[in-house]
């Protein structure tokens, strides 16, 4: 039954059981035992995985998540495809659905595709009863709350049933990073609440106050909250493109990127986070959110501002390509039929997410140039790699006469007669490999390409191998 007190929340529903919906609702369920939290999704397969008895089969790999799911699932945390019932009984609904970059039509390649935001709003309008607080958790373009409100109010004048429904829309974007989601959700730097309905703000604030100090809960207007999310991601990505650009300059001048990061990061005004060079940032959000910011700036006629932010993406694309090219160059200008071991495919460690991973782009380039790749990753499945590379796995790469790839669980076996090992993700498992043994197995001249700077020189100084480290 739906709760009738306007700002007392007993039932929460979350639309979208993805990387945000699953973990963020698990934390609410963990911290608010008196609230029933139901996470729903259109995908039966995803919900089935969330309900799998074997916690190893959850659709999202996130350290610490399995433990919370085991404790709260089917107590006050539920995963379901029954969207109608969950919306009907909810006092508060979080929208945590996907908002990818548009592929086609106006704004293609830049604007956010709001198809799933719109379908969420329509579902809520149809099934909700009484008063419902609707919260944007997805990352959305500024002003999306007004689109949601329009959809929620769309039948007010034509249907008696709709007259009895009222809605407040708030913005509360999510700032978790994958791989550290549980810690980020338990101890966030801040929570943002955007809106002007004081009852709704209080209701949401009361939930967060259960575990987050009040001074960390910032209340803003709707548009500041929506835009802050795009700006936060753009600033973070900007730092990565900045340090990556300098990594290239270090390589030609003899300066060392790690020393630069340390020296500039010691300045409190700059700070030491997000100054690690790499093969280019990945993940489902940085690129799409910057593209969205660029689109918004152009839409409002601010072309110089748009061009400024777009440069972050250009630099990121360039960094990935730069690495593919230098691997080919160092391997005597051809990788045709050469065996190359790839260590890491996810876009960062501690996640099974590969969306926009630099590994996808670099592997595709190497395969297009004829290389035979042996790909290792502690969490990414062969079927995911197959989807990302748009190529089937070869079961016997020795017999292939074109560029190809295969998945491997055994780094030693993969290294046998290989020409190069390329580290693309800094998983802990790669930090203390026995490089002497591995490099002895390789065909000479052999190369290690360390795009994440995880190897310390003493680990390989006695190995018979050429080493390229980013920014060194
Ligand atoms: P995701 O693709 O993993 O999950 C989204 C889910 O929503 C999918 O399972 C999809 O089936 C479901 N869905 C779509 N429309 C639906 C509907 N009408 N009803 C019910 N379910 C529906 O996406 P994600 O990574 O969780 O990201 C969700 C949003 O959060 C995006 O806007 C993203 O930018 C933002 N975000 C993501 C992260 C992250 O680390 N992944 C962090 C902060 C913010
Ligand atoms: C990022 C933000 O950090 C989150 O605050 C935000 O909520 C999220 O996007 C989102 O909106 O989806 P995430 O993409 O999960 O989180 O991971 P990050 O740790 O930010 O890393 C993103 C990419 O940047 C990775 O490919 C990582 O390897 C790369 N990176 C990060 C670097 O190359 N160098 C660094 O110093 C830091």
C-alpha cells in the first residue's frame, strides 16, 4: 500500500538496475532498513542475474556489493521486472536509466539520447498513484527535469484518473566511480539535491542523513544540479587529457611524467588526484557527458566554449591512436601475424565494465594491422570482448592468416613466443608478475608496453626485453 504522508518515504522504486541503480539502491536498503527498495528493469536477463543465488553471478562486479546484496536481498531490497507494481506503490522513484549519446538524427554524436528517460517518465505517469517524488539519478542535459515534469503532467487535463496524481521532480545526480562504488556511496564527498519543493527535498535529505553528514548534502536549484554533474565529469576528464598531453611531451624531452604529476600535484590548489597518465580515459560517461556539454554549448550559441571542451575528447582519441601507432613502430613497423599479449580490457580495474575502454580501440587497431592478440582480463568475459571488438574469438590463432584475437586465462602460456606484452588496465594482478620468467618465454626482440606505469624499473632491469612506459 502506498504511504499517504507526503514526505514520509516507505517505498522506493528505482527504474534501471544497472551500474548505478543496483549499487546505489543496495546502499539505501542497507542504511534504511525500514524502507522497502525495489529495483526494476526492462531486461529480464539483468534482473535474473540480480536474483541469482550465486552472488558471483551478479550483473555488476563491484567490490563489497555481493555482501550487501546477500544481506538485504528479499528482506528490504528487491529486484523485479514488475515495473507497474513497483511504481504504483512507490512514494519515491529514482530514474537511473541509460542516457547514451545519440547515434542518429539531430545532435547525433553529441546530444544525449533521452529515449529511456522519456519512457521512464511515461511509465511513472501511467502507473503512479497519489503523490510521488521523482528523482533524476541518471546524468542528463540541463533542463531535463522540465521535460520529465511535462510528461508527468501530460494527461492532467484529459483524464480524471490523472487529476489524482501529483509529482515533484528533483535532481540528485550520482557521482560514484566504478570499482569503488560501494565506498563512494557510503562516504560520498557530497550529495547534490536540486529542486524547489521543500517537502520533497526534506524527504530525500532525511534518507541521505541516515549515513551522510548534513553539511555534505548540498541543495541547489534544479538546473545547477543537472549541470554540475556534466561539469564535474568534464573537469575530471580534462585533467586526464591534460596529463596525457604532457606524457607525450615528456617522452620527447626526457622529463618524467610521474615526477611532473607529483610536483604539480603537491600544490594544494592543483591537488594530486586524476593526474595519472594512461592510454586515454574510458567508461560510459566521461566521453558522453563532455559531448553532451559541447552539444548544449553549441545549442545556446556558445561555439568557443563548445570548442574548448571538445578538445578534451580530441586529445583522448589522439592518445589512444598514438599508443597503437607507437606499438606498431617499435615492433619494426609491422605487427602482421605477430603475437601480442594484452593485459587488461576493462576501462579501469575492479570492474567488469568495458564501455569505451581504450583497450577496445587499441586492440582493434592492432588486429586491423594483422596482429594476433591474446587478451587477458580478470573480469571481462570472452563474449563481451567479442561484442566490443565486433569480431569472433579465434580458437586457434596459430592457424589464422589474418589479424585475430583469443581470450586467455594463463599469462605465462600466452607469453610463449609472443612479441610484445601491452598493459592496458592497472589490475593489481599485473603489478607483481614474474617479468623475468615471462620475458624469457617471449620471442626476441620482445617488448613490454606499459601504458599505466605499473612496472617499477627494478622489476625488469635484469630481463632481456625492451620497455616502453608512458611518459618516460
Ligand atoms: P546501465 O546501462 O548499466 O543501466 C541502465 C538500465 O536501465 C539498463 O539495465 C536498462 O535496461 C534500464 N532501463 C532503461 N529504460 C528503462 C525503463 N524505462 N524502465 C526500467 N528500466 C529501464 O547504465 P548505468 O551505468 O547504470 O548508468 C545509468 C545512468 O547513470 C546514466 O545516465 C549514467 O550516465 C549515469 N551514471 C553512471 C555511472 C557509472 O559509473 N556507470 C556513474 C554516475 C552516473
Ligand atoms: C567517473 C567519475 O569519476 C565519477 O565521479 C562519475 O560518477 C562517473 O564517471 C560517471 O558519471 O559515470 P568512472 O568512469 O567510473 O567514474 O571511473 P574513473 O575513476 O573516473 O575513471 C575513468 C577513466 O579515466 C578510466 O579509464 C581511468 O583509467 C581513467 N583515469 C582516471 C586516468 O587515465 N587517469 C587518472 O588519473 C584517473
